[in-house]
């Protein structure tokens, strides 16, 4: 964590966290609270591949909804 000095406001120094630090803090806290599925670690950073058979593919409208309404990253 870095800090930077403020010219105005009630705090002389303010913390600054990189995106990677924020992600790690969140992962650690979610994991310790039992809210992070264990499979996440196996999939994190991996490319997802759609099944070739159409009947095994997820519904595109549901994927769009999930991308628009659930995944806000």
C-alpha cells in the first residue's frame, strides 16, 4: 500500500491501493468468511471455452443478463 499527501481535507495522508492489492484483499476476506467458492482458485485467470455442442452451451440471453446485471467488474 502506498500513501499520498493531501493538500486539502481532514487527512494529511491517504492510502492508495493498486488494483492487484484490492483484488487480493477481497479474495482473502471472502475466503476467510466462507463466501469464495474453492473452485474459484482453480479457474482464476483461465480462459473459458464454450462447449462445441449447442445443446450444452449456456443460453446467450442468460449470459448477457449475467454480464449486464451480475458481473459488474
